[in-house]
């Protein structure tokens, strides 16, 4: 398959959680800076053209659960994908199968990084939602009818948007779904020397009924670095039969 090299890059607590209060501790802030520098800093280890996250992660960090501004009288949009030219060197790829995210701009800023928004939809997304994206000049691709087709997603990202290296950035359900689909080459984990014991915080990998199951996957250690501030950076290759 013609697809990008895909690496899952995440910051976690000692107990494997990917979000909650641990991130606000001095140790969590230091590990967060390491996480950012490795993929988005001035001299990053990973030089990627886009990073991909799920709808909940996007709402938590960018769209803040705002409702989309839909026009019920919008004219019917053309079938297929919508590709917008951009002068930015990164895409933020948002997996939003039904079209629910309330975007207000086609560009987002993540710390010092600007990226063009790229929505991943299925045919369940309404005409009104696609019309809103076109009005905002937000690129989108259609990948699947009622359920997301991950193979189509990564192939279109490569062929339509020339993404050669793609960062997979959560949440846990999306991370695990890509691994189970055989579409994750490497896992990069920045472990913060902190934890908060949250019982409802999502983990690095999580199953979801209808999307993935708990079939075990093994990994081969590629590298490990212990930092002076207590952070640990682990890199694994995903083992596929």
C-alpha cells in the first residue's frame, strides 16, 4: 500500500495515562516540552508533514466542543474529497467520521506550530457539514461509508496531500485501532515521572466495541533514553506477523 510512515508519539504518566492533572506538575511540564520538541521543535527528531488525532482529542485541545455552524439551506456540494492548496508545511488531520467538530478557521496553532486543518469524514457526514468546511476552506477526505476505512485514510493522505511521515497522536482508541489495522510502524512514548491516579483518564491504548478488540500486540525495543530530569523516552517498533 502507498501510505506514509506512521509513528505514534505520546506523553504518558508513570501509570500510562495520556491526560489529566499530572500534566500540570513541574515534572509533567518538562516531559511535555520534551514531547513537543521531539516532533515540533526547532530541530525535531521526527520530521513529519502532519499529525492525526480523534474527535475527542480535537475537541479537548482545539474546537472546545463548539457546535458547527451549519446552513440547512446550503446547496449540494460535489461528491468526493475537497483539497485546498496551503502554504503551511503541516496538516492537522482530524478523524471526525460523522462531521461534528465546530471549526471556525482552516488553520490552528499548537504552541509555535501552525497547521492546515484536514478533516477525515465518512459518507455519514451531512451535506451541510461539508458545505461548512468548504466555506471555511478546510480540506476533507471521504474514507468509508458507515465506518472509517483506515487504509483509505492513509492512502489518500499520502497521494492527495503528499504526507510521507504521519504522527498518530491519540486518543487511546484511535492509537489502538491503527495498531490493530497494521498501520502503525513505530511507537514513541515520553514517560513523565509523575502520576495522579485518575480512575477515568484514558490510557495510551484502549479498545472500543465495534472498532477494536484486546488481541495482544508485541513490540521490539528500538531505543531508550533516560533524561536527567527523570523523563524516559522509549521507542518501539510494532511487530506484525
